[in-house]
């Protein structure tokens, strides 16, 4: 897995004195880094170097200017003007200009007395202190240069009562080899992967003629998805996902090997809702699996849609493709009206992000969520494993997927089946 790196470049002009009245680290720059950078650039997180104080930031000043000026950092790929997202991590033009002016002035520290209070982080987590931490009991080996099938690991919860999860975060111990981790909630009545032993990595037998649906979790709900650079799931106090009593978690681990042997031991932290929620969060998906991308095609489009079976509130988007992914779009279709909600014009396999609506959107029964994935299977795509290949759906990164995940909130009295089947709530009629 490619991890973001910045080249260390020290300019000869960085040691000159700051012009009077120009930006300084403590007064202007540090507040920007606190807000935009430190969540990832601190010990134990995905950023390759910490940026928590002047001594850590100063050697990287010129490289930081280059990265923010070209908008390589912070990673954010939503097209401006289409949708408004509460987790938009991109820098404003004013913030970029402030950092650039600071570097051009010699990256001065300034008066430490104006330093803002340091942003507080919980060591080891991006959520509040977990009520429960579960995960692998032994590391999974990832040999160098190997092809690794999806690994499914059953994690018993031991829950004897229903648990409403308000925050959840998955944390690999080696992010360089974890392409993604999808955590499913296996219902106590589900027969999916019952042959797998708890905590033992398992690869389903695919020799039978019947098509397996392991990638989709055997019809079970998704608790959480980890991808590089993405954030944990933290919902409003009145929102949560349900783990029923007696349910297990199933970790779907997609490992991509590097040039050296590695191992991973992913864990999952959960914070429970303080009281019964008013809204239940459900993760849905629109996409297609029947596509064939022609060799050399630089702009192949694949679309899919999902009709909303019952009223809900749309919260967020999470587009997913592999190495040939070029762009991704979400549309809301209401009768003859087709409105864009998100356009990712430069999809980046190495930074698979979620996009959380600043203002949740009411969905009415019968509306459609349509997704469009655009693939570049040409030699001009530097990540393309084989421009001469005809590409179909598949689990591995050299194959392709086009899945548009999205989260909705529904009345907490619904379970997934009754919401999909449009059954009336207790005390309600159609």
C-alpha cells in the first residue's frame, strides 16, 4: 500500500529573518496545522512524520508549502461547488497563502507566548476511550510479493444484550499492507461462514457452482470500513448502529503485499451510545459487477443504482474502486430530476475517503441513488497493472470494483428487513 511521503527539501533562504508583520509559526501557522494536519501527522497515525510542534515542522517547511500549494495535502477530492461536506479537510486559499508566506519569509517561529493550547488527542485512537476493544488474537502474516485472498476472521463479541454503537474505529498495526478492512455484524441467525473457526483467518471455498456473496457479507450489516486516510465513524449522540445480542463480528481483510515480509494484527474499538438512539444508521450500496473494461480504454464508465425502499436521511458517501479508478460520481434521481451530489474527479486508490454531508438530505421512498465509476485502463495510467488486459469485477487490486457506499439514518424502531420491506412501525399505518 502506497503511503504519502514528502521529500525533505531545505531551502537556503529558510534561515532569514521574518519581515515585520509577516506570519509566524505560533501565531498563524500552528492553528492551521492543528486543524488540518495533526489528526494524521502524529505518533501512531498514517502521516509519515509528526507535525505537532515547531521543532518537528520546521525541517519540512518548504515541502509542506509545495504539498499544500498543489493541494496534494490534505487529501480531499470532492469537486468544489457540488455538495457541502462537514468533514472537508481541504485548506482554504487564505490558509495556503499564509503557509506559503511563512515559508517564503524563512519559516520563523515568532513569539511562543501567543501559542494556542495544544489540541488534545487520545493516544492510540481517533474516538473517545473505547468501551470495548476486540480483534485478532494472533498476527496475520503478509509475505513479500504474494497474492493474498481475502481473509475472513470471525470475532466473537460475547454480547448477551443488544449494543448500540455510537463510535467505532478499526486500527491495523501495519497500514502499508491493509488495502481495506470491512467489519460485518453477523446476525445470530445467519449461516454465513459458520464453518470458520473463531479468530482463525479463513478463505471461503469458491469451487462450487453457486455464486458466493462473501464480499457483501452474506447479507449481514456493515459496522465499519477502514481504508487508508479515512476517519472513524462517529455519529450524533442520538444515532448508532446495532449489534444484536449473540452476534459476532466478521473482519474482511484485504491485504496487498509489499517488497518485504510483514504482519498485521487489526483491532476494533467501540463506544456505546449512552442511551437508546432515535435513529439507526445503515450502510447501503449501489454499483455493478457485470462490466467488462476494454483494453486501453482511458475513460470507461460503469453505472449502477439503488432505489430507496423507505424514507430515510442520507448522511455520507464512500466511493470504492481499484487501481484503474479515475473518477466517481453520485446522483440523486427523483422522477425526471437527476441532481449531482458528489463528484470525485481525481479518484486516488491510495486515499479512499468518506464524504459526510454538512446538511443531511431527506430521502423519500422511490428515489434512486445512482453511481458512476470511470476507469482509465490506458498506458497513461501509472498505476495500471496491465493496459492490454480486459478487466472484469474481482477482489484483487489488479481486477476492478465500482461500489458506491452510502450511509442513511432511519427510525431506530426499524430493523433492516422491516425498513427494506416497508413494514409499518408500531403504532403507525401506511
